[in-house]
């Protein structure tokens, strides 16, 4: 569709633009120099995602502290970078590219932990991959980072200039979330679905996958429309189409925009029976606080699960996290802890070759049936985790409230 094509063209322009400011080159530096290695983190430390990022960073620091600041014979330094713009509080392509180039050009770098947003990872990954450095993201679910399924042109290859996979994400990606959405729909008795996306190149594939999976599950997809959810957008015509279609539910794949709440209100006002489904927007409750009565029909899928859903080791860690940092930790604190632990274990296990970047990458990609604070998982050759549980939130009092867990039958790459 035209909107998706334009979005992908815009993404390509962003990547070419940041590449032009210093270039994305493939490095021939195989080893980090010396006995002192550096792990970089790049996350939005300002704006609506700051609270989530704080949990991740604290988790990473706690894991390093627990290891005594070392991995085998190597001392490990930690550098936390902010990928958000000081003026907007949102992640910024130029800032993200600068972070990635700093890490890529540092001869002591052994791993890069980030980004949070998929679009940010699309910017940093070519730089980090070109330098032959391991990258682990606590989120970034965009399917095109690891798979060609419903992805953009030349994806995922164009994110890997070295020709080798170096990117791992610890949370399930879009394919798992799509399956979770369809399982939720089936449990709610949905037979007729209307699919929307917000024209964001990183969200359109999720809408496509949901539509395809829904059809396979026997749910009739009445239409798939691309709409703008920017502030001030008018939804009258779209709402009329949805109501006239006889849909029982609407699924929206999109980023949190100021117009999204207005769309939700318009849909609920026109058809109070409609179920309203979407992914969650971590760390930003402006949407749930603004949808009013539509909260009664809203279901949001989320990778964030209650502490009781994780192994006992995670629950003990979160209690210690609260004592040390004075804040409640959750899924993202566990992701930060596990990301750093994966790196440290790989460096330690490599022995004298712990500063060899490819050896560390190979050891992380060889992860199989690992018992961790996130649960038992393996990592596929494409960098996908086999973790397959998704949560569902309802909205109560303007806030997301955990509703249930959905276990997807199969996850992970080949």
C-alpha cells in the first residue's frame, strides 16, 4: 500500500542520512584491546520512556555489580548513553547514530545494549554490526530487524553490513505479539475484525501479520486501512466505515500519538459494543488516561508480566532491586539484568578470548535452554528469543491494569 511504501522510503532516507554523517563501514578490528572492556547502553533517559529506561539501566548496573565489575580475566566498564533529544525527550536519529558511532569506534567495546525503540535500533544496528560488536535490545519488536516476513525492502539484510547476525532481542518480537493478539481475539469471541495501522513503517508489518494470522484462525478480516493518528486528525469517515462493516473488534498497530485517544473515543461513541485492541505503549500512560469510557472495551497486549509470572530467582532479584534503588522493578529491570549477564557470561566463558568480539557473539547466539530471571529460553540463529508469553492489560481508572497472560505455542527463530 502507498502509505507503507512512503514510510519505508522515509526510513531509508533516515538511515542513509545518518550513514552519510560518518558512514557505516565494516571494521576489521576483531578484538577489543587490552584487559579492560566496555559495555555501552543506549536508551531514552528523558521523556515518557525515562522510567522504563531507568529500570533497564539499574538492572544492567546491578548485574555488573553482582559480578564484581569483572568477567573472567577482564575488567568491565559500563557507559550509559542517552538516545533522546534534550528538546523533545523522544529518541532522536542523530543522537542515536552518534551513540552508535561512539561505541563502534571505541576499541574497548565488547557489547552494545540497546535500543529501546525499533526505529532507533534500525539506526544504530548498521554501525554496531559493521564494527562486529554484539547488540542486545531489551525491546525493539519490529519484525524486519530479524526477518523478511512482511518487512521492508532488503530487510533484514540492510541492517547487517558485515553479513553476519550480531543482534539479539530479549523480548518476543512482532510475530509473537501478533499471535497473542489473535489468541486474545479468539478468547473474546471475535469473528469479524477491522485492522488499522498508523502509517508508521515500524508498525505496519504488525498489522499485516495480525490480519494474516486472524484469517488463518478463522476470523474474517473485513478491511485493513492506513490512517493518520497525529494530533488534529479527523476520524469521522473512518469510524463510519468501521461501524458499517459490522466489525466486532478493531485492532490498531501504531505508536502512541496524540490523536489515538481521540480515535478510541470516536469509535466507542459510535459503537459501544466494539472491542478496541492495540499494543501497549510502555512508560506512557497519556493514552490510557485520555480515552475515558472507551477504557471499558480496551485490551492492550504487552510483554510486561507481573513479578509472580517469573521464576523465583526473578522475584528475589526484584526485592533486592527495590531495596537498593528505592523503586519498584519489573520486567524491564529483569531485561537489563539479563542483557548484562548474557554479555558477562559470554566473556567469562570465552576465557582468554573474552575480548574477541566474534567469539562473544557466537557464545551468546549459542544460548540454549538457559534458565534466567526471564525464564528458560534459547536464542535462534536470527537473534530471536524463544520466550513466548505476552500479557494483556485492561484499563481501569485511566491506567493499564494486568488482565491475563497468553502463552504462544511457538516462538523464536531458526
